[in-house]
C-alpha cells in the first residue's frame, strides 16, 4: 500500500482526530489516531495488516521465524490478532495487573519462542518496552516490533528492537510544561486505553 492509500484508510474510518489530546504516553498532541475505528471494519483491518505482514516478510531476515505475536492490551489486541492470522501464528496479549504487564486468560509464552510484538501506534515505545519485559520474564526472545503507525517523529525514541511500521508520521507531541499557545486554551481529552481502571 502507498502512503496515500494508508492515510485514506484512516481518513475513511474517521480515525484522524484533531483537538487537544493526552496520549497514553502522557504527552500532549493536536492529532490522535484512533486505530480502533480503523480496525472496526474487519476488511479494512485485513487490508492494512496484510500490507504490514508483507513489509515484515520483506524487512526481517529470512532466518528469523516468528512463533507467536504478543500485543499490549488494549490498543494492540485487534491488530495483534489480525497480524497473527496474516503470519499464521498464535496471537495473545498481555495486560496490566497493578500497573505491570502480565499474562492472564490461560495465555502462555514458551521459553525460547521467537515473538513479534505488535502495536497499533508507537509514540514513545513505552508499551512495547513493557511488553518486551513480560516476554523476557517467560524466557522468550522478542525479535522485532511491528505497528500500523510509527509516530515517534523527530524525537525518534530509542527502542530495544527494530520497528517495522506500515506508516511513519511526524506528528509533534508536547510535555505539559511545553504546550504551544494554541493548545493551552483547549481542554484536553484522554482517548487512549491506558487510563482505564480495571
């Protein structure tokens, strides 16, 4: 898929929101990508994830075989499931228990398995890092991170693993003490799932 085709999928889904948002990372932004709206259409999700799976196959060394997909809940659950389907491997997710990612629901990761971390959007990489820690606790090897959108932009946060994304967007983010004047008078909205209480 071309960049324009990917952006059109998000636009058609009404998934590119403008306003004042507090991202799951705690950073503020004028733009929020609501991947849940993109993925609520299973055909659209399949198209995007098929394109991402093709990119993964072309960019990962041939010797690297993925045994399992692991995603952070909540944002990564649907995209992780579809990526597992596209790659022909099981897909599970980890979720927060007392603010730490852990496995529940009878999910397991076997020691020595090669795991692909799948997210919807990567901004700072915090959820990916926490997912990586969960995977390592089970003795498995995470080989890469995959996401529909890489929005790290100019800050280009360092990640512990290679990141393969369908689309890279440079969307500025701001700390609370560095908000531009345009955002200071707009009440912020927290649309992400990290703020949910279980």
